[in-house]
């Protein structure tokens, strides 16, 4: 059986650290918690779980802090988490089971990272991360912000999910943007990944024009990871929507098709574009395309689950209702309800459309 070191970097995490540790403590053999300058009870909470609470001065570089945490690990493999991450009991059990059978030739185990959830607790937005890595390979973290673990070798893709469950913490919202802007002001070169994530930070702060400029530069350089390029096209489209540049909105969504098969997210964006302009048949085309698409084969694809399930059907319900085709509107609302059976919008649609259909039937069928 392999052994596992849990490695974390923390700062002012008193609201979430115990929750994270409780969720995983029975699945790991040691914990290394690197504190980058907490002013709350974080260190005391960490000390209740491990004697390896390490101080590391914050230098505005997440990769440096994570690499420091890895250097203190002593087990066969390293599992990394953030303080606002949680393993559900079933996933902690899967991790314990993996420990008992993992082939030591495996260099990294990937796990789904569940970032947001619907009202039924189902993941609606997720991606995959290299989460458990062999310590002897000495893999390194890269990037001062939105850092990534550079791995190679024998990769195992698991279904052990890590859930991101943040709480609101004052003072965090502008941290990453400030790091990028200091880097930019110093004249330090941006990698393609830096530029993409800088654009994301600008977008998250409502700086639409600057974000659009950074996405355009990122895409024009042609050096980014294909998945980041696909995501950048959609986010660029959203920026142009906010800026009122509707044609550039549609062009940006279509631009994503350069990087592979169409994605439901971009087809839904195009459907929205035509629905807003009253071009209902064109909107129907794009929403129906979204509803028919097969999911990407890549495990690394970043998907908005709504666009691959209920959203196209709900929007088709809207389109067909406006076209006066109440039977098709009802059918697509029914398909949307199959995903969200208690959704009040869809239940209201159902009642409304049942009334419409009853009123349009010939008298002998009513």
C-alpha cells in the first residue's frame, strides 16, 4: 500500500480549514500545511491536525509556496488541496481504496474538480486536475497565479472528485489581479497562460474592454493550450456582449470552431445571439445543434453542464412558443424538466403550454 502526504498552502483559512482536514484526514498518512502569513486562528487549527505547520513568507507567488509545501513531504505520493476544498465521504472512501491498489508505476492521478453545483447538488461546472503525484518525480509548480503542476509519465484518470466549497472572505477578490498588474508593470514577460488568466481576472472584475484586448492578444499569438483557446473564445464573446458589440459577440463564439468540434456552450451563445435579435429560426438551429452534440472525448474538456443538458431545451421551448409551435415547445420543456424536475420556471412553462395546447385543439379533441 502506498502512503500519502497531504500538502496545502494556507492564509487566514479559519473558516474552512477544519472542514477540509476532517474530510480527508483518514485517507492520508501525513499533512504538511504551509502558512503564508495568517492573522487569524489558521495556525492553531492546523496544529490540531499535524505537527508540520511550516511558515513561508508570502512573495506574491503561489507556485513558490506550493513547491515549498512539497519539499516537506515524506510519503510515497503527494495529494494537494486548498483549504476550501472538500472530499465527500464517498470520495474519501475511493481514495482509501485507491491507496490499497495503486500501481507504484503511476506518476500522477487526475481527479475531477467540481467548481459549482445546482440546487440538487449536482456539479454544473468542473475540470480535471493532476491531484495525486509521485513524490520521487519531484514535479514542480509553475506560475505565480493560477499555478499548475507540470507532470509527465504514467497518468491514471480517476473518478475521485474534489469539491470546491468556498466561503466569502473580504480582501481576496482583487488579490490575483493585483499580482498580474504588478508583474505587468515590472515589465516581466507574460506566458500565454499568464495572459489568458490575466484576461479572466479583468473579466471577473467587469473590465470588459481590457479583458477583450487581452483575450484577443492571447488568441492572436496562437501559443495557448487548445482548451484555453476554446474557453477564451466564449469569454471574449461575453465581453463583447457586455460592450454591446453584438456582431463581434457572434464572431467570437464562431471562432471557437477553429480549435475542434463545436461545443454546446458556444452553440448556446449563438442561439442567444439570434434569439435576442428576433431571428427565431436561426436561434432554433443553434439550440438544436447544442442539444444534439456528443460530449468531447477529451478528459480535459471544461464543460458547463447546463449547456449539455437542460439549457438548450429550455431555450427551444422559448423559441417554439414564440413561433406558435406549442407542441414542440411543450416537448422541449418536458426534456428540460427531465434534468430539473422541480424547476419553477419549467413547471410554469408546463402549465402555460398545457393551456395553450388545450385551447388550440379542435373541439372534439379538447
